[in-house]
């Protein structure tokens, strides 16, 4: 009888196990406090939390496009000029990647322009089907507006690496790229927004 009792009695934690629980518990508590502080700072700080690497300078047509953008619920899925949601992709800086012609064509014929199936743009019942049905002049103004959302070279939304300020990249190009390539290809750092997919 006494033997069984002794077996079912809980064995006390070993020192190592206790230490493990204390350390793990401390992590959880610290992480919760840090998360709380971060949320508080995000909600109350008037300074941008992340550095902005995109900018825009709207022309008169761009302003018109911006109004059309706002009236057509684009921001329900997209983020642009620091507003909107992250449901679709961010359009900040898109003007450094895509030309007006590309944007216009994408808005009208998304799948043809991508060359594959899309998720929201396209024909009914895709959710953003209405975009392709907007009047042509509105689509043009939208494309102009989007093309004016630029990103700084070297930022994460830019297709182009930092300006030729990298001695490392320069040295690698010099060492490894045959001279023939230099004539045949453009250095990506000098590349202009792409017209890819425009016919
Ligand atoms: C229902 C969500 C939704 C709405 C509304 C929407 N989009 Fe999109 N958009 C997307 C998604 C998702 C993609 C990626 C392509 C795809 O799968 O459809 C995209 C892609 C794009 C692209 C191409 C980005 C790139 O570089 O590949 C542009 C430009 C664009 N949208 C502009 C607009 C404009 C302008 C409007 C409003 C008139 C709009 N979108 C409304 C979801 C949406």
C-alpha cells in the first residue's frame, strides 16, 4: 500500500527543469511587454515607424487618377501613399517598376499582361473585375497616377539596386562580366521602368 502511494506521488521538479520553466516564462512575459510597448508606440507616435523609401509628385492628370483610385475602392485591396490595406500588393513605388503603357494594359487585360492566371483582376466573378470595365479615359488617368508613385533606388520596392555606390558590385562586374556582356546588356542599375508584356 505505502509503496503504491509513493509511486503515484508527484516527483518534485529537478533544478534544471525549474530553470527551464523560469527562462521560458521570462521570455513569454518579456515578449508580451515588448509587444504592448510596440503597439502603444505605433498607436501614439506621430513619426513614421519605418523609413519611407517611396515618394510621389502628382501631375494634374495624376491628381485626377488619384481621385478615381479613391472612388473605385482600389484601397480595399491595395496600399498606396501609406493608406489602404495589405490584402493585395502594395502599389507604392510601382511607377519605378512599370510604365504607363504597362499599367494601362494590365488594368484592361490583366491575365494577358501577366501571362498567367490572376487572383482578383480579370473577368467576373473575380472581385476586381470592375476595374477593366472602367471608362478608358479613367483607366488612362489611373495608369498615369500609378506611374507617378516612385520608389527610391535601392529600396525594397525598387527593382534597381542602390546607385553605383557599391565598390563590391563594381568589382564583381569588372571581374566576372565579360566585355561582350557590357555591350549586349544594360546594367540593371541603369534600367528604366519595364514595358514587359506591352504589345
Ligand atoms: C479585390 C481586391 C482588389 C481590388 C479591389 C483591386 N485590386 Fe489591384 N490587385 C489585386 C491583386 C490580388 C493583384 C495581383 C494580381 C491578381 O492576382 O489579380 C492586383 C494587382 C494590381 C496591379 C499590378 C501590380 C503589379 O505590379 O503586378 C495594379 C496596377 C493594380 N492591381 C491596380 C488596381 C487599381 C487601380 C484598382 C482600383 C481601380 C485595383 N487594383 C483594385 C487586388 C485588387
